[in-house]
């Protein structure tokens, strides 16, 4: 009986790989090129003792610990610095990749009716879920194995074979663990949107918990699964115990996912969607109110989630601000006023790093809403809207307006969270003008990125997801550019590169206006393409 439940699992696994090979290959190539490429360059960046000492001091500050995790005890080599900078970062990308594939291939296919067609044949009840998990297992550990082999040939000073395979296989295990989280969540929710929101809520809680424990009590990070990647102590102790923990948790979650799958009907979830009203609200009178109705939960989750993240980061401002005060050498060389000024500069620099994080996060729901004009079109939802006297201009402008307002609101929420969280713990509160400059400074590149999405939607709708890749490139260059000593010109490949040294300095007004003009032009060009193309063939 159990065998019949998994009948045709291998057949479905082969089918999944054949269907997804292009997307799987793209994700794998990008992650491998990023990881191995940075490893190959690291010795030239931090090959000297002086260079290593300098970057280690930076990575040990509370600000960097909250972003990258706590470094193990020294002495340090180039390999130690590489592991400290890249481990958490690559784990986050693995989580995003696994959430995308697992939720899309489980709840997404169930929601679209594909699973019903599959199970109309001689296929076991559990075969589809098993095939998705096997696909994820091969993807994660395949990438992890190539990470390890790549490190073997990268020429990174201070590596060893044990550490290389620990880091590679460990990142693979971390990715697969969150793939099983997505598999469980997909059984709880009855639609892919809710499953995605719930999965990222779990990730957000873990990230905030990891950040707080790393800064305050690093030993408590053992209680946060996301923090286990830091406990590898790669190239120092080479601790394989976190990998074992990940595999154990993955096994438990797999069993739970199969159990939940076997106790629900196809198309349903254990957390049922609340029934809607019998009649439409008086406010549900157009595309804008419809979009708000469909996306209000995700928009509110993004808004308050980013605000909480901002408050959490702001809560360590006092720790950052006390770095110089607790240094005896600076206490002897500088007076109190000079130390306060230097501390304020450190906080401003930390805020400058965080703003790019908030800008990138704010763009995700905005781009997703713009892309709805394509996904809704593919699923046939727009046919219902166009059956009414709704013009393309009204629909396009409505979606664009909601997307722009959402991204702007989420960006402001993150900055507002920083303001409230920081001033709650600091003896000398920061002026709101400092945070307002950050918001206005990063507003124009945010609008340009959304404008690019509208252009892709209008002219090349099949490639609308490219803007996510461009967003990742912009984030990497701004986030890691200084640490990796990338050429200055690389910052200019995205709109964020023109917003420099905010809030250390005020934003450039001229840059704001010409970027705003470009954003408007992109929106207009996007609409012209959307108006002329066929809605069915794209």
C-alpha cells in the first residue's frame, strides 16, 4: 500500500528536471559563479596580514555582525574572511531559490489544476511531493558539491579540503532544510500566495532572531536554524554538527509534509481561506480597489515586517555608538565631543548600508504587483476584468500606481522603523531629517527599478522576471562592492550607484530629478508597449 502511494515518483522527478532545467541551470550558474568567482578573487583582495586585520576589525563591529554573523576566534586567513562574508549571504540566496521552486511546484501546480491532471493517471498520492523534494535535494547538494570543488581550485589562502566540503555541503544542507520548510507550508495554505507569505514570515523571524542573538548572546544562535550556518566555524574548527542538525530537521519536516499531505484534499489546505462576503463591498468598484483586496495581506505583511526589521536594526545603534567610547586609546586621544561625532559617523555609515537592504526589499512587492499584469494574463484573470468596460490605460495605471505606492510605503516603513528603534535606545536621539534624506535619496532609484519592470511588461513580457536578477546585481554591488574592492564603475550599472554616501552626506538634488524623469519616461514607454501588444500571446 505504501509503495502505491509513491508510484511513478522517479518518472515525475525526471519530468520535473526536464521541465525546469533552464531555470534550475540559471539559478545554479548564477550562485556558483558568484560563490566561486568571489573566492577566486579574495586572495588578491585580502592576501596580506594588514589587509586581513583591517577587514576583520570591520567584520567584528556589531553592525557587520548583525549582517554577516559573528566571526570565530582567530588567527585569521583570507579563507576565514571569505567564509565570514559569504556564508550567511549565500544561505539567504539558497532559501529564496528553494522557496520559489518548492512552492511553485507544489501549491502552485495544485492551484493551477496541473496536479489534478497528473493524479488522474496511475500516479501515487505522495509521488508529486516526493518528486519535488528529490529535485530540491539534487539541486541543493549538487550546487553545494560544486561549491566545494570550486573552492579546491580557487587558490584561496587558508583553505583545506575538510573546510571546503563543509562549507559547500553545509550550504546545500541549509538550502534543502528550507526547501522542506516550504513543503510543509505548502500543505498548510490553500494558495501559493499565502504559502509564500507564511514561508517568508518564518524566514524573517529566524533572520531577526539570528541577528539579535549574534549581537547580544552568540551562544543562543544555536537555537536558530538559520544561525547554524555560522556555527560551521569553517577553516577553524570545521564543525559538521550543524550539518547533522539540518539533516535531522529536514527529515522531520519531510515526514510532517507527507503526513499533512495525506490528511487533506487536493486543492485545499489545512489552514482554509476565510470565506468572502456574499456581496461585494461598496469600495470594490475598480481595478485599484480590486488589487488592494487581492494583495492587502501581503502588502501589510511587507509593510509591518520591514518596519519591525528596521526597529530591530535600530535597537543596536547604541552598541555601535559605544564602540569608540569603550576603546581606551580613543578615550585618551579624543575629547567627549569628538568621540560623539565619530560615533555618529559610524551610525550614519551603518544606516547607509541598511538603506540599500530596505530599498531592495521594498522593490520585491512592487515588482511582483507589476508582474501581475503578466501572471494574471496567463491565468486568464484579466479576461474577467476586460469583460467589463475597463481600458488598458486604466488597468495599467491602476496596477502601476498600487505597485509604486506599495514600494514607497514599504521603503518608508523600514526607515521609520530604524528611526523609532534607534532613538528608543540612544541617549542623544537622531534627527528625523537624517532618515528623511535617506528616504528621498533612495526614492528615485527605486522608482527607476519599477519603471524598468513596466517596460519589460509592456515590450518583453516573457522576460519580466529579469528585473529580479538586475535587482540582485544592484544589491550585490552596493552591499559587497567596498568589501570586495570592486571597481568604482560597477556601482553605476544600477540606479542605486548614483546615490552615494547617503546619509553621511545629503542626497544630490540634481540626481533625484533626472532619475525621477527617467522613471516617468520608462512608465510611459512601458504603457505604449502594453497598449500595442496582444494580451493573449504577449
